[in-house]
C-alpha cells in the first residue's frame, strides 16, 4: 500500500496552526490543511521555541470511556497515587 504524500507547508498553514492549535487536535488541523500530523507537530515544536503557544483544550476522547458510557456500565473513580520518588537507582552520598 502506497504511503500518502503530503504537500510542503506554507506560512498560511503556520498562521492557521498558531490560531487554532488550542481548539483543534493535530489530526483535525492536518486533515483541514491537507498536510500530515507529523508536519503539524513539527510546526508546533518550532513555534514553541519562539513563542508561547496556549495549552491544548481539545483532546481526543478516550474510546474505552465512550464505550462504557454508551453501554451504561459503571466507571471506577481513579485514586490519586503518591509518587515514591524519581527514576532508577538512588544516588550515593
């Protein structure tokens, strides 16, 4: 199966991503502009080096939770777990 080729992005694409990144998912932006999700994330990472982009407000819904709600099954509440510490071995003092 051949891979879908995407076009090179333009400054108009960068402007669109800057304005809509917080409200749309990367997949939605990529589909609307006709570029790949990889290109969207590449533009976003480059923009973050130079300006402060707002945090994401649009997130992909969890398909498992959607199924449980649709089926009317109860959902367990997650307990906040306390982190024990850092990663790996303890440093020698």
